[in-house]
């Protein structure tokens, strides 16, 4: 394959320049500095929403929404609301095979 590239008039120079004369220098490694571990902070907003945060110095954020829901929290006038919400969220399909409800507390 390399022999065919050298026969093409315009690519002959590019094929010769693509290779380095010597290996690239290895960057000097710096000692890993552990960041201080942060405590979990929990606060309650005026509307009753509880927010828990943990700083981990990552550019990626993970969000979890946890709701006190399920049949144990239903009373006489809200019977079946958990079943309706689970169906509306797409966790159960017509065939009976749906997504996982493991993290929902139902």
C-alpha cells in the first residue's frame, strides 16, 4: 500500500513528511495531588424540597430525583396514583415488558 502512495504525483511529498525522525519526548509527570474530601451538604428550600449536594471536583454532573412515592404513601383518595404515574412515565408497556423500576421505590 505504501508503494502505491509514492507513485501518485501529489502525494509523494506528503507521504515522506508524515513520519517523524525521532520519537516524541515523554511529558514530565507531576505528582498526583489528592483534592480534599468534601462533606455532604443537605438543605431544605422554603417550598419543602430537600437538596443534597456533594462536591467531587468533576466536570460531569450526576442528578438523581428521589420522590417519596409508592403504595405505602397513598391514602383513600389517591389509591392507584402510583400505578398511573408508572404507566405515564413509560416504565410499563403494552406487552408487559417495561423499564426498570428498581430506583423508584415501587
